[in-house]
C-alpha cells in the first residue's frame, strides 16, 4: 500500500514510516489500535474508509 502524507504534515526524510494493518474482527482492531495509539502519534483517527 502506498500513501501520501497529510497536507499539514512536514516530511522528514529518513524518519518516517507508514504502517498498514488489516484485521477481520472489530474487537481485534480496537485492541491493536488502542495499544499502538497509547505511546504513538495518531494522525488519522480509526475510521471506515472506502478502500
């Protein structure tokens, strides 16, 4: 999967990563999202998307 940065997000070469995880069960999605967002920076909240 390829993604663009958000318009208000500065691009710093060598210090960025885009991570895509896909799960079938909503409960598992919520558990993993909550764990990652606890010490991470959420740029786009968890939401349904067209893809």
